[in-house]
C-alpha cells in the first residue's frame, strides 16, 4: 500500500495479519472503550504561529461470517441508527440497491462487539501460529488503521478475485455496459469531506473495478507516472455521507429484503455467493479521533532553492 498526496490506500485483504482495532478490542472492550479523541497534539485553536490542519484517525474492519448468522442478518441492525443519517427518500434508494448503513455510538452494541472479538481471536491465532480450524468458518476479519486529511481518500477492498461467469452482473444496470468483467473487485472509496475539532464527515462511494490490469500514463504532482489501473465504475447513486464523532462506528452491509430478493449491488459487494452457508461480509469504520497538526513556514524559503542541479 502506498500514499500519493493526501490519498491513503488501505487495502483490506483477509490474509494480512495485524490490526490496531483488534488490539483495542482486546484491551478496551471492542468499540466500547476509550479511544483517541479530541486534539491529540495540544495545539491551541487560533494560534498565529502556523497553519493548523486537522487529520481524522480511522479504523476499518471487515468481518466475514456465514450468511445465516443472526448477528449479521438481524441483531447488529436492531441496535444501529439508520433513520437519522439521511432522508427517508435517500434511505429507500440506498436500500433498493441492496445496501444499508447505520451508526453505533461510543457504547457499541453487543453484536458488533461479538463479531470484532471473534476477529481478534483469529488474529491471536495467527500471531501464535495456531490452526484456524478451532474457529467457526468465516469468522476471520482484518482491521486497518489509516488517517485522512480534508479531501483525502482511502480505498477499502471488500471483494476480489470474483468469478464473473458465476455472477448475474447483467442484473445490475450500471454494469450492463461493462465489456471486460475479468478480475472483478469491489471497493468502498472513503473521502473526508469535512473535519472539525470533534467530528468528521465521510463520503462512502461503492466502486467496481474490472478488466485487465494494465499501466496507464497519468500526470500527478507535476510528474509522469505509470500506475496499474483497471476500468472503474463508480456507483454514485448509492454513495452516502455519514458524520462520526470520536469512538462512533459506521456499519455498511447488505439489505437482505431489497427488491424482493433480486440480485443487487449489495449482493455483489457483501454476499456474491448465494449457496447455503456462503460467506457474507460487513464493513465497520470507527472514528478513533481528530489530530491537529501545525504547519510552520520557512522565512528563508526561495523558489528553486531546493532544486537539484
């Protein structure tokens, strides 16, 4: 993973060990303990010594469980606030796409804590070199900590390596014109729209990546680069804004009752396999706190003074 300008790319792969969120889960009670909040750096507001830049410290967790797990299907959503995030019309549109989002306060409900504890147990087995067979199948998850400045972006990968021939992609109108559907990946693009002293406003945008992986010339930061890219299909109609205070958790998942059981973007992102016992995923994003950084100017700076000759 790497960062370019203000973009921090956080790829969540289920095989990668290590997670600050799991450590929080073990030490402070999953999602319910004291986290980083407020101004960490101690820089006072309104200082004249430099420019203040706020950074949101976030943690993302993907949990995978069998789709019959009652915590995923029912218990988690009973304790989340879904109605206060958007208008009823917006929520209905999101649900029609098979997606739903809710927010848990600093006192996270039992179902969320239970899912994260199982992920923490899986991470402990990896660290100790033990067999995962002692855990319930599909209970593994990996969390990733990352920071965003205002306007910064992070990309959280929910699905990869999907077999496009086994998926009814033509049922999703936005993907009907996609010719090359190989190497399908489902990503949630997280953007920090606003950051204040004690809250952050995030935009969550579902994005589908597909097609052959190939280098494409781009110009960024006044330099030519050849990043590896695929075809990208943003699902703008299903993007959502969510405001998080310190220790609050946004939960994004599948709306099982959408459109009478038809195949939706929610299925593609969270539950692509429809067989009995297939794995379903849930995305949690926790706001760990706001850090204020102070930038100072160099009075001796001159244009071109640091150019290489």
